[in-house]
C-alpha cells in the first residue's frame, strides 16, 4: 500500500487559504493544490506500473486452449442456425460445412500456436 503525502491538515489549509484570499488569487491556490494532487497521482501510478515490469501489463498466467475451443464451439451454434436457415435462400448443408470447417481451422491454428510456444 502506498502512503499518501497529503494530510488532512494540508487540505484544510488550502481550503482556508482559498477562502481568505481575494478572488484574483483564489485560482492560484486551486492550481497549486491541483498540481500537488496531480503529482501524487502520477507517483502512485508510476509505482504500481513499475511492479509490472517493462512491456507487461498483467502477471503471466498459464494459458489453456480449452476455453478458446469451447468458446468457438458455443459460437458455432448460432452460426450454424444462421447458415442453415436464415435469409431468403438458406445455405443448408454447404453453409454448415463452411462454418464448421472454419471453426475447426481456427481451433487448430490456436492449438498449434499454443503448443509451439510451449516448446520454446
């Protein structure tokens, strides 16, 4: 956890100063306070991002092709219905064949990529 460099007293002091100054100086107080807040936020983001390393946004997790394959099979159900029955001239068997050949090719390409990366 990152500790804040702001204290409640600091915020109260900025608010008090804002109320006590004439209107032409109030915007300077606000700008100064917002500048401090901006630097604080940037420091927090930088420290969190440093924990991820260069070029990585998320920690590595083991990947399995099973979820991808199941998702494409589930997506194949409505695609099959559309290919077989939708429109004025449904594609029928040949439409189903094209849809499922496409799904199999996509799944095999994904599984092949997954297996290739394991051997590196």
